[in-house]
């Protein structure tokens, strides 16, 4: 389906008169992605491209409500507690989303449970079905995460579907990698299976790091106003420090899983938790060192 160009014109009209601060620009791009997805749904249902665009923008409402700039809004004050603000701007989850969460959670739990029972020999399952069960469970977890991120919440605007899909893929890779690691640990899979486990987990860490580093603002105006009263941490004051921490994270965990693979093939899988613990401790040390480092002297 071709891109609905009417969305861009109507969105520009909707934002006329709005002070285009960085937060407003971020919100506009987030809204644009959601409107494009909604217009595609309406076109699939039989609307023309222009009608679909107008209906999608009409469903959006006044963008000033999203930005918290409407004149009759009550701005948060220091007397407002965060809990009170949450109650004031509360967004209830949609019924369809709740049903999907329950279904995918059941699939994940059943898949993991049967996979573990098969790996431990309680259920006489061949290796293929065991791998498939962990695959189903990992897919369910990925879908759950991706779907949750596309929902509007009390504090956040919905995430664009492509970016949410990236988080879903990263979750799938992490879960499937851990599943392969479990099969190796239980002896259901030969030692070479740890390579697939490491590849999945490392790929997920890299993808999570990329998505986190490139994430634009999703928080609603009232949340940003409430958080503005809180002291900033170093990563918020110094984006370059956050970027360095992301690079260090990838490096630490890549070396950790490489060490795990070497230990598994040389001295046995029971040494793998030791390497993981060392990697985790080093990662936490780097986090504490960077997050609570002394202030830079001007």
C-alpha cells in the first residue's frame, strides 16, 4: 500500500499555532507514524485515501491536549503528588489488548513449562519439539512486548509500530537464546548449542542498545512537567555518557558470552554461571561508576 500523503498536510494543519519545541517535534513524529498506520487500516476497510486521512486525524483530537498546552488545563504544581497526577490522567487499557496479553502470556507459560519438562526428561519429547516449544514461547513474549509498546498509557504516547517491532524482535532473540542455553544446561542439546544461545542474546543486547539510544521522547506533557521537578541523573545531563555506557554494555556482554562459550567447550557448562556473574558485576560497576561520577569541572 502506498504512503498516504494527505496525512502530512493534515498533520501540519493540526500543529499550526503550536510552539514547535523539541518535545513538540518529537510528539509530531510519533503521531505521524500512528496516523499513517491508522489510515492504512481505514483504507483496508474501504475508505479512500483522503477520507482515511481525515478520519484518522479527526480521531486524534486537539494536539494541544496531547501537549498539555490547552488553556483550561490545570498545570501540575509542587503540591500535586505523582500518584494524584497519575489518577488525573489515567488511561485504561483497551479490552482487546488485555485479551491478547492473556493469550500470549498463556502461550509463553505453556511453551516454557513444556520445554523445560521435555529438556529435563519428565516428558519424552524429541529435541525438535523442545526447540519449537521455546520458539513459540519466545514469539509470544516478543508479541507481548511489541503490542504493549504500541498502546497508549497513562504516562506515554504509543510507540510507532516499526520501533515496537524492533523491541519485539530483540525480546524474541533474548528469550530464544536463553532457551537454547537452557537446553544445553539440561543436557538436551549438545555443547555446540551454546553458540546459538550466545548469538541470540548478544544480538538482542545490541538491538536493545540501538533502540534505546535512538529512542525519541514518548512521555506525555504532564509526565515531563512532573519529572522536571526531579533532579536529573548524569545520563540525562550528558547524553555522551549514556552513549559511552551503551558501547561499554555491548563490549562487556560480548566478552562475557564469548568467555561462556570458551568455558563450556573447555572445562564444562557449570562454569558458565561464573562468567555470567563476573560480567554482570562488571556491568553494574561500570553503570555505578558512570552514573554517579563526580561532576565535570567547568
